[in-house]
C-alpha cells in the first residue's frame, strides 16, 4: 500500500480525471508535476476499466475554470 499526503493524493486524483477526458499525458504531467511513468500507469488502468462519468468531466472543467 502506498501512503501519500493530501496534496499528492489530489494530484493523482486530478491526473486520473484529466486523463479520462483525453487531456494529453504531456499536459497532465505539466499541470500535476507527476512523472510520465506514473501517468502512463494511470492511463493504462483507465483504458482497462474504460469508464468515464459525467462527474469526471465536471470535475476537470471546474478545475480549469477556478484557475488551478
């Protein structure tokens, strides 16, 4: 089990939501400061599950409109 603080968890959660709505790996890496290897794993898990919800899209849009 990986333990992380709230800031790191928020970065992982946001990266997952951004990748679910087809934002490029490079852009997500730039915004979240997470390593590409980590983002590729998250993207692989998303493709395996294949589920994007309205909640994911709404959360990403709110993130962008709040100015990060």
